[in-house]
């Protein structure tokens, strides 16, 4: 049986896709040609990477998400904590939900440039207050 050698796909594992995504996130106003010039690749490469990365969303969608990310994390955190009912407390382990809420809090505070030390007792008090 003959084994075939798989040839690497040009442009893969060069780090350029990562650089393209990072530039687009940090500077959403950059055009594809400006990104291609900075990363030293073709505009077609930038186009392919961004098509996969944005998955049908526009650069404006990405910009709005970035500007709202901390608020989105806060909203998810509230929904997670509100899902902890008295029945759920009695029947299930809620640690995964509390941990997820804590991670979202940490990330939202990081985005806002706030201290990220989380006092677990304060978080548990929040759960109790929501159930109040």
C-alpha cells in the first residue's frame, strides 16, 4: 500500500491569520489592503481569514460587540444567577453556575479596567439577593 505525503497548505501555521484577526479587532477601521500590507500577505488572504472570523458579521457588528462586551457579560451573569432557583439549590450542584458568573464578572471588570479580585461571599450574597 502506497502512503501519500500530505503537503502543507501554503499560508497555514505562519501566524498571519492570528495577526490579521488581532489587527481587525484592535483597529476595526483598517481596510483589507492596509491589513495585508501590515501583515505582509495578499488581500485575498485577509479576505479569507476575515470571512471565516466574522462569519457573516460586519466590521461594524464587531466594533459594537467590542464596545458592549462588558455589558453583554453582565447580562449573561444575571441570567445565570437568576437561573439558580430554590429547587435547583436543593437538587443540584450550583457551583458551575456560580463559577461561570464569577468568570463573567472577572472578564467584565478586566474590560472596564477595574480590579478583578472577586470576593466569593459577595457573589453568593448576590445570588441570595436575586432569589430574595
